[in-house]
C-alpha cells in the first residue's frame, strides 16, 4: 500500500463513526464570495469577508462545522490573483494543507469552486485560478467537484444568468462537467449553502492528483501538474523581464553622453526594478522545488511527539492541522476555546 494510504488506514482505524472527520475545500478568485459562502453556511460570521477596495489577504483558513451530524473542516482558500502574494506562495500553502489532510486520514469530500454569475467576462484571474484548481485535482476526483455560480440574488436577470451558465458549460467548464463535476447555483443564504455542501458529504472521499504526487510519490511541487504550471508561468514572466532589461540596458548605453539626469535616473530605476523582478521570479521557482509531502510528514511526526497532544485522536488531528492552516478569530470567539481543549466545542453546529 502507498505511504499516504497506510497512514490513512491507521488513522481511520479505531476512530468511531461519529468521530469521522471530513473536509470540504472552497476555491475561486478573490471576491468570488468564498468567505461569504462559509459565513452563510456557518450561520454566523466566522471568517472575514473582503470588499473590492480592500481585498482580504489571508492564507488558508479552517472552519470546523458540524453539518447534519458530520464533522466537517471547511477550508477557505485565497485565489491565485492576490497582489501581495505570489502564486507559488499560495500553491505551496494549499499543497501543504492538502498533504497534511491526506497524511492525517481526514476524508476529503470535495471542492466547491465559486464563480460570480454577475461577471461580464471570464477574466485572466478567473482563468488562471481555474486552471491551477483543475491541475490540483487531476481527472479522477472531478466527480467530487461542484462548480457553483454565486450572486443570483444581487439583481441578476434570470435570462442573462442562464445564458452565462450556458457559456460556462460550453466553454470554460465543459471538460470538468464531462468528467463528472456538477454545476449548481448558490442563492446567497444558509439553506442554499448547506444544500450544496451536503451534496458533497454523501459522496465517497477522494484523493487529488497533487496529494498522490506529493505524499505517495514524494514529488517536488514543481513536478506536479499545478506546480509545473506555476513554474512555466514564471518562466514566461522571466522572458518578459529579460526583454525589458535588455532594451533598458541598450538605452542606458546610448545615454552615456546624455546630460539629462532625470532621464538617466529613470532608466537606472527601471533597470533595478526589472532585475528585482527577475530575481524574485527565480526565487519563486526555487521555492517550488520543495518536497512538500516529506516536509509535511516530518512536521506531523514532530507535532505528534509533543507531550501535550499524545492523547485522543480527534484533538490531535485538529491540533496538527492547525499547524498547516489558520483558524479565523471568528471561529475562536464562537467556540470560546483554544486548540486542544474539548473538541466538540470547536465544531460549530449548523
Ligand atoms: N450580497 C451578496 N454579497 C456577496 C455575496 N458573495 C460575496 N459577497 C460580498 O462580496 C465581497 C467579497 O466576498 P468574499 O466572500 O470576501 O470573497 P472571497 O475573496 O471569495 O472570500 C464581500 O463584501 C461579500 O460580503 C453574495 O452572494 N451576495
Ligand atoms: Mg475570503
């Protein structure tokens, strides 16, 4: 049996039915309404929502909910379109969390991908986030993917909405739908959110391609499909920076006799900027060459050897996962507890 699978078996063994822990991951671009969806699902504000002017820059967040008797860890993820964080940084974070979940034997029930039906165009950010998401999944787990359109209640015209749904179905989402993903609407309220998540909870759990690659096969992140995509995009960016740098260098040489100091300074600044960009892109490529699965396994081993979490399976799993994902202050204030204490108080009843 493969390594991750053995761990999974061991973890599940001895854990009674009511202790079974599931996970559902929410993905989509920044502003798609992931945090809004989770707050509606929880029936209270557990994770911070952002607005268009102040996009929330936060890492992956874990919200423990109890939905119809099932304990579910709902994961809020950042989109691959954040100004302040690189794609490699965000992918690394998601990869670490997914590796930890798999390694710990938490059952991944599926992924909900949220897209605003009000969007006039399928923009670059949406296309990129969707592409990385697709590559994270691989083909087989696509039957556990829900492609959800949001903002139906924001004055969205039904006819126009249906027309956009048709375009999504035929163009961008055709491959996934063909492989078993389902398309649904989120009507912006609690019941609609519960209904969507419940559709995933009744399914058998899945293992994503990135999890098999990182945990079972010990690959480096840049050797996974998602990592290779981010690496290639960085390579394209570097080509652009190099071109820009070459033309600025040419200008710089021509300016040896130039008296205009402002112009000289501007070119000098441009040169420095392009060099910095180039270095940053190279650093991001280096950061993708990590064996995330091995790192996570080692991290879990260390956590397990800490005396305060040697007992009870469930707190251990939650506690360990807490090392790979943030827990929003909203959850902490509602649970009124700290990680590692009475675990039932952590799961907010929905
Ligand atoms: N009225 C309404 N507002 C929404 C909906 N979804 C998101 N929003 C608002 O849109 C903004 C961005 O949503 P957020 O959940 O933070 O997006 P995220 O980046 O995907 O987490 C926030 O101000 C939300 O309150 C929705 O379905 N209806
Ligand atoms: Mg958010």
